[in-house]
């Protein structure tokens, strides 16, 4: 089982994928992925919402529970959903605790900012490992008015670097950097002892994370920084078309899918 300490000490690039259910967690785990992130991206990827804003702690407990039941080797990190942390410290800790105690996550991820430095310190003191997340933080979609790149000017790049250092000081065990220029991600990575995991942040991070559905080619749309390593959507569409045709043509079910019972004469 990968631990947060293994990640901090890893010499190899860290591999991280999201998963939201047992079958995909099994596939990621068996492929040897280091970290499975039960992202709040479950909202738009799986639950059909436009954004991650409606995702609840209950959603995250349910999906994290499914993933931890399946994952045997990977470190499972659960995202804290919008407004489940940050406004009130006791409530934030209670919600994080549910993800560890009820759902079996080994750590939580917080979309980070000035408001999460003290909270990260307190969670770590209490034994809740925290993965920080800087750059594009999708829970700010309404403030951003979309999903723009971050850290593209001197001032915002410096802010990301400062916040990265303060979250490391607060005890975060790693940092996700999302949609920032690769030179900014490299500079942040060089400045930290803890590993960075990039998404749309170039090759200079200590590891990479992608959304499972994007990586396997299941998503209808993928961001420009993602790569499709398969065509699962195409395969699924073909299988469903074949099924419909087989039922309509009477080819399915065939003799081998059926059985007959004797001694039912009184039925007829
Ligand atoms: O929710 C999520 O999937 C994430 C990753 C993209 C880092 O936060």
C-alpha cells in the first residue's frame, strides 16, 4: 500500500488518476497507479452536473467508499467538495474526518488558498494528511467565469509560489498544480521539498494526474492539456450498437444463452 511517506520519498515520477467507482479504481490500482484521487470532478464527469459546485460530502463519502473497497495498492485521496471546508474549522475537520473514518480515504485534497493554510496545519496536527491544490481551482469557476489558466503574470505566479511554500510549511504532503505555465510549475517544484503533481502544468512536476475518463477516451470533451490513451467511448458505443442490432435481429439471445426445464407439462 502506497503511503504519503512513500510519495514524499519517491524518486520515480508519481502517477495519479481519478476514479469514482470500484471498477475504474480496480483498473487504476492493478495498473500500478500510485495515487487514486476521488476528485470532486465526479460532479461533472459522472453525476452529470455542469461544474463541481453541487457535489456534497455525501457524494464524496459514497464514491470514496466504493474506491477504497476496490483499491489494494494505491493511496486513495478524497477531494473535499465546495464549501465543505474553509468557512468553519470544526465543520471542515468533521467533514474531512468522515472521508477518512467512514469512507476509508488515506488523505484529503483541498483546493487551496490563503484560507486553507491554517486549516491544513490543524488537519495535519490531528492526523489528517492534506494534499494541497493551487493554480486553477475549479471550485472558483463562478469567480473566474470559466476555467482560465493561472499564474500567467508575474504577480499571480509569485502568489502561487508563496502559497505553495506556506502549504508545505503547514504540513501538506504534496501539491497539485493545475493549468499553470510549465516554467511556473518547475519553479514551484524546485522550491519545495514535497512532491508536486501537475495537470496541465508541463513536465517539470514530480508527477502527473489526469481525469480517468479523459485518459482512457471516455469523455465527450477533454481539455487541451489532456491526452487520450485509448478509445473507450468508441468501444462502448460499438458494443451498445451491436447489442441493439443483435436483439432487433433476433440473434441474441441464442441457444447458448438460454435453458429449458423438463417436467413443465402442466404449464401448457
Ligand atoms: O477533481 C479532480 O479531478 C481534480 C484533479 C483534476 C486534480 O481536482
